[in-house]
């Protein structure tokens, strides 16, 4: 799987600026980085499964300290190999990425915060 890169404009919890955040998604890790202060949250893969329920619907309204982000990305699914949309939910606690075609889901849990040098 090629890494996916997405952007989301949001107020940074660290520097307080309304700026782009870069989201890099790898098979085993996700990085969310503020383009201004470079503070970075990292997540590591916890599990992969076929979502029989609707984990994104359940998790997207769960309240955390910061806003949840719901994004989408058109790309080849590593499971069904179709070029299709994926729903991407990012919370402070975890990241969920689900293929809209086969519902293959990757769940990454929050790992640590650091400032990229
Ligand atoms: Zn920042
Ligand atoms: Zn798929």
C-alpha cells in the first residue's frame, strides 16, 4: 500500500492557529502533523477486520477533547483491490479507515505526541 497523504484545515490544539494539518497514512502507522508548529500525533495499527456494523457512525459523534475529523480518500483497497472511496475517521483516541466497497477496516490507536524536529 502506497502511503496516503491528506490535508485538513483545523485549529491546532498546540499553537492555536487555524492551519492545514498533514495526515500521512501507512499500513501500520498514521501521522497527523500541524504545518505551523510541527506538533505530531502518531497512531499505530491495532487491528484489521471487516466491519459488519457501522463503526464510523458509532465513533464519529463520540465526544473527545478535540474535534473528530471525517475525511474520504479514493484509492485502491488493499483487501478487495477496487479503486474506491474509503471513509477516514480521525479522533484523538484512534483512526478508522474503511473501504466503502468491502468494508475492510483498519483501526489504529493513539500512540504518542512529539514535535517533528
Ligand atoms: Zn500547531
Ligand atoms: Zn475493499
